[in-house]
C-alpha cells in the first residue's frame, strides 16, 4: 500500500503528531521505507551474505526491531543457507501482527496462539522462527552468531545505546557479527547540508511532495536521533568489538559491521 500518511489535512495545516510505529504506519511501512531510505535493499542483501559466510547449521540470528520481517524473510527464502533459528524482536505490537499476517499468507502457522509466536520447519531448510514483543533496552539476549540492528538504534535514547551494544556484544559468539544500519550525520556541516539536500531530492524523485517530506520531517524530529559515524565507531569499540567496518554508504545512511 502506498504511503500517503502526510498528505492529510492535518499535515497541510502543520498539525503533525510525533512519529510512531502504529497501525497506520504498518499498513504502508514497506512502501515508506523503500521510498525514504536509500540503500535499504542493499542492507538486506548484506544480511544474506553475512549469514551465508559465518553461520553454521542451527546457529541463532536476531532480527532486532524486525518490523514486518524484510530481513528475516530474505534469510528464510535463501536456499543457500543452512538451517537457522531466527528470533524477530519488536516493541510494536501492530508490526508483529503484520509480520504474523505475512507468515500466514505464505502458509506458515505458529505452534502458539499468541505472542511469543513459534514457527517450525519453515521452507526446505527447516528453519525455526520466533516472534517476540520486547524492549531491546531491557531484554535478555541469548547466544547468537549474527545480530541484525537495521535502522533501529536511531530510535533508542542516546544515553541507552552504549548499554544495548554492550549486551549484544556479550551475547555474540566468538567471530559473531553485528550488522548495524543507521541514518548518520556528517561532522563537516557543509558536507552534511549537501548530503541532506540530496536525500530530500531522493525522496522527491520517489514521488513524495514537498508537503509530505516536510510533514514526515516534523513528525520524526526528536524521535529519530542520528549520530556521526565516528560516534558509532567509538561506542562499538568501547562495547568490545574488535573490528568496526563501514561497508555501505548511501547518502546519509550507513551500514556497519562490528565483529566480535
């Protein structure tokens, strides 16, 4: 479904409420993120490449802030991967219900009737999938080989980010990897202004009007807090990661690999 949220009368009158992952956003989420985040699909493809490179049969993968499961479905449908146990975590109940509906449309039924949902024997690799509602800041992580944190950290309070990354590092097995994708800002203000202008042009070319772009920006201000790459690198190293590697940059969005 096409994202027309910020074409409303409220947006036209400047009455925009803070952004949240509610049912209205869930209905248009796939369209919204693909038209707003340059390089989004590339970050999902990288998750598949990483899983193929480092995962062994029955390894555990977290998809944190899984939303409607784009990354998880990419893994589940990749025939070259071994049998995996994937856990999708999200704080938004509407998102998890949307994920469940997609699973149902593909013929997958959970063994449980309510959250947390448990799925077994998915596709020919016999993958296992759990869907759970949780707050990443307070949840306990289980041992994992790969953790996906795509466009999620930016929605967590800045003062809570270091502890979360430390918890993820502790949960990763030796040689495990965190895949972190984030909107970033440039330390150089001139560079930042130019790249931000290009991002606005990107959204315009995706069919968003100036009104919609302004409405979304107003709604997400103080909800999504981006940081510089240098801030992310410093925090990841302080969390204990031995290697921090920027691997994808698309305008003001970056994907970073952090290796334990």
